[in-house]
C-alpha cells in the first residue's frame, strides 16, 4: 500500500472571465523508503501539487490519502494536527529565523509537539550531527553558507521524525556541490528512516540522484521512471 496517493486532483484559478487550470485530473502514488522527484519546467504545477499533497492547500476536486488517512475529509485543524505529527517540509528559501542558532531552529517544532527542552536539545543535536552540522549548531543563519542553511532546514523537518517529508525546490539557490549534498541527504533520509520523501524541482542535476522520477507538464504526470543504481532511467512505467 502506498504511503501517499492522490486521485483526480484538479486545481485552477479564475481571473475575470479567464479560467486557468493548474492541475488537470492528476493521479499518483508514492512509496515509503524512496526519494521521489517530481520534475518539470517552471509553471507546470509542481509546487501547487506539493502544497496539496502536504495538506497546505485544498484542491478544487480529487482526493489525497496520506498514511491511510483521507487528508481533506476533516477540517483545517485536523490537517494542521496531521502535518505537525506526521510531516516535515523543506522550503526553497530556507525559512530560518535570523536571531536563532542552528540548534534553536531545529528544536523549534519539538516545542509545538510538547517535547521538553532537555529531550528537544538532545534530538536537535543528534539531527544536526546526522546532516553533518555538528560543528555549526551554535551559529546564526548569517554565519552559515547557503548549503548549510538548507541542511539546517532539512534537520528542522527531520527532527520531528516524520513519515512524510516534502521538499520544494531545495537546490534552486545552491551551487552544484551544495546541491548534491542536499539531494544526497534527502535520499539517505528516505533509505535509512524508511521515510516517504517527495521533492519537486526543475533542476536536471537531481534526476540521477532520485529513486524515482515523475515527469510533470501542464498539470499532469507524463512519465514515471525508476532510476537504476548507475543513475540511468529504467523503462517507463504506467502512471496511476
């Protein structure tokens, strides 16, 4: 059973008399323990899709089942609780607080989950060590490189031990070396924690580092590929 599945997603907006469709009856399913990449050009609907799959935005039509739960059956507060307990999100722009150290950034979501300060600090330290930032945990964002900021953002999402981890263009502002570190970190998280990691990007460098690539264009999934150990695309599968 897939950990995340969407059926018949439709989304659009109206400006005056003009209706623009962003998602056009899109369906997909994603498994745990893999880094799944949704790739496609800017404006094809990738970020909107990620927002819906993570419960941040309700679609005009269609359904999302996450960890066996119908994401949009309950109210907004039920979705907020679900996201807090089960999901992590890595944003394109890092979304770090300027006055907080790396460790304080990572501890922050644990406070909302009711974890006490001692346990939160221990988990925060361990998670920063996991992403290779043990020696940077007491630095402010202004003292970190772009790649380090993004790894802090990954640690902040990972510290909750989420079953679902979403990443929106996580390498778009990074050079090749830092981009590779970030995407390799996300893939390792998927494999070692059996986490469902779903990443959207138009960065072609990411394709060979994913386990699976869904090609998206004009609001639909056009291709579904498994990536072999040597970084090549396997024979195309049937999309859901």
